[in-house]
C-alpha cells in the first residue's frame, strides 16, 4: 500500500465522520440575529437623520471620512494608514486600485467577458498588439479587439520586431511522470506571431528575446524549488542561449517566482529579480551585463518584493512590480530610472486586509502605455469567486443563494498610460507583453 | 454553516482530538465572526477560516488552551464521546501530526480537503512550487514513518 492510497483511505474515513456542534449553530443564529438588529438600528438612524436635517448628516460623513483607518501589518501591528488615493478614479478611467472592493474590480469597466462590446469605446487608444496568457498563448490588439489563440502554453514574449514569439509549455508526459515539483517539465518554444512554425528550443521558464532576435534569455528553477523555510522562497538562475537552443550559458541567480528576465533595448543588459538583502523573501531588481562582468542592483527604494522588470523603449527607465514596504498585500507598479533615481509609483496604494496585486508590467513599443496584470486576492489566497446570474463577480458570503463558486478569481489585464493615468480593463488574462 | 464540519475534520487530522478539533473550528469561526466586517468581502471567507484553523491546530500553545476548554466541557458532559477511527487510519493521521507543521498542513489540505496545489498555495500564501515541495517531502517522510512505499 502506498502513502498515496493510505492518505486517500484515511481522508475518506475522516470525511465519513459526522460531528455534532449544537453550541456553535446556536451561536451563529444568535450572532446573525444580533447583526440584523444592528443593521435595523443603523437604517433607523439614517432615516431619522435624513428626516432631521441634510446638513448635519453631511457633517457626520465628513467627520467619518477623517477617521484614519488602520491596517494590520504582516506582524499583526496596527498602524495608521494614509488617506486613500482618490485622484485616479475619475470618469471611466477608474483604476482597479481605487476600487473600494477587490472582488468587484473587473466591474469597474463593466468588462466581464460577456459584456465586452459595451466598453469598446472606452478602451485605450493607440496601436500595438499584446500577447498574453489565458489558458494558452493569445494575441490581441491593444484595445482588446481581434484576439486569437496562437498556441498551448503561457508567458509569451514577442521579439522586438514582433515577428517571432517565445513562450513556455509544460511537457505533459514529463509532468505525469514526475511526482516531485514539475518545474523541470517546462519547455521554451518559439513560433511566428501567427502561431505557425512552433518549435521547442530548450528547457526553462520565462523566455525573453534579445533585441536582435538572435538570442533568448530565460530562467530555470533550482532542482529543489521549495526549501523548508517557505519565507526564503524557491531558487533559480537566469541563462542565455541562442534562439535555436544552442550555447546555453549561466548568467545569474534569480528568484523564479518574480523573475521574468528582460533584455534592454540596446542589447547590453538583462534585468531580472533576485533575492536582496532586505530580509527573508525579499527580492530586488538587478541588471547584469550579458557579455560582460558587470552586475548592478537597482537601489530603487520600493518594497521588499520587487519583480517583473520591463525596460522602457528608450532604455532609460524600468517598470517593475513591488510591495509597498513590507506590506505584501499591496503590490503595485513602479517606475525607476535606469540609474536607480526618480522612483515613483504608478498605481494607487492599497490598505485593505486582502492582497491586491498589480504585476508584470510591459511597456508599449512607443513608450506611451504600460500593460499589467491585476490580481485580486481570489487567485492569491486560494479563495474562489462567484458569478451571479448576470455573470457579474460577487464577493463574500458562505456560498450565497444563486451564486456558485466557479474557481479561482481571474486575473485581468489592464493598460494605463505610462504616467499611471487612465487605466483601462482590457481582458481576462495575465502576463501581458506589448509588441509592435 | 455547512462549512463547519469540514473545518472540524481539518482541525481533527492536525490536532488528533475531536473535542479539541471542534473547539478549534469554533474558535476559527468566532474569530471570523468578530472580524466579519473585514472578511465578509473576501471572495471565499471559508479559505480564510481554514487558514486560521490550520494555524490554530498546529500551534501547540493555542491548542493547549482549547484542549483545556474542551476538557472543561467534557467534564460537564455536554458532548457525547467520539469513537476512534480504524487503527490504520488513526496511525496515518498520527504520522501526519509528527511531520513539520507546514508539511502536515499541506497533507491535510491536499488529501482531506481535496484542494488543488494552486489553492493550497494561495491559502498558505506561498508559491505553488513550495507547496509541491512540502507535499513531496511529506510523502517521503510519511513513507518512512509508516513503513510504506513512498512515491519518490
């Protein structure tokens, strides 16, 4: 008998047990009744206030607005938080970060898959295509139109001229054989930008074309991606190879979860994420010379969890994601100059109790826009989301009526101007990569 | 409400005592209730409760506190006594409880709760690769502890 079958049998035995919990059920009933009474009291109060006078009521709200909310930091310390940014939530350019609730962010643009045509006019202007992942490698125009699936795989990276695409595919046979973590089953493939001429060129993750299209940088996971101390995270290395898979060369150590190596437009440097000395699990943005010895850390001063660098087309700036300080619940998009100066955050800050992540920025070829992935806490915390009958995402509740869980919350692709203004929801998916 | 029993089972396999497990689960839900205003908007509050219960069940100090409460309640005869599982199954979960706490949590969530690697990674707030590594090591350790054939 194997451990696997013992585990299944023992789990079944436990599941077959029935537990009795009269005390708890009574407690919940009382709690629900008390909550209803409190809600009724609040409603009465509001009605009384409305009848009383409109002016005093507005003062009440003003005062309420001044009460500084608190957040519970990673170590359980209550700290006052700054006022929530409001400036970005203007008009239809509502930024997901400015939404009061994560779970409904995709509604901001009313752009759930079933309603996409309604928001066509609200989309970002400007050309270019975006390659992205969504149960396969897809391409679309930057405004979300004319999308089509190109291949089975993920993490597409178009060449600088946009004519070839590198991507990652899991070798299913290897994945089935392997009982241990299957990161060694990841393969790098290349194809034309219409999905034709697909070829496997090597083993690895997160491919990135060199500007001349002759080489590919990529990452490989360490043989043991899960050390005992989960806070230190997995290990990996950045490599470079010729576009046909020959001449694989080790370049630098990296943090595979946040890496996505990216070639600078002048072809001299590769930016990537690697463990920093900021503390356990902390990563920073580094650049390393491809054909030389130089390696620099961008002392950018953002948070402890930086990753996903993307060069601006002129090579003078790098966009990346990072946590705000040690607050891993607030992952946003930052931009910093190539020399580490002028750090600025493009997406609004977030002080909620749930993780909110804006990840994997990608600069458009004309430098005017940045695409990124918005990841609400559904996917992050293993929670599920529900859709109601109108296909809108619902939050909270213990499986409310008419709303069945339908899997991990989706990640969504947004495009904003390069200064962080006018973010627009484009489509469900992740790992966007802009292309001519 | 329907979530309570699965959470009790999860607590049981991690702490090894039904009375304690019910108290741990109850504590988890009470904490959830207290923080309801904050967690009600979660896409899946149950996941949050599971994470709390996982931590409660493997934390020795907290477990001692709820065990003490459970003993008091048993002394007042508020609960019927529970029948143990079959010896082989009891041995398996006893072995799980001897694993490092993260490995034990992953085994409970993977086999008992039937959660996917991705969902466990989200719930434990770590990478999927980390969950896979924990699961792999847990299987190896369990094979050694139980004298079974492992999967490595």
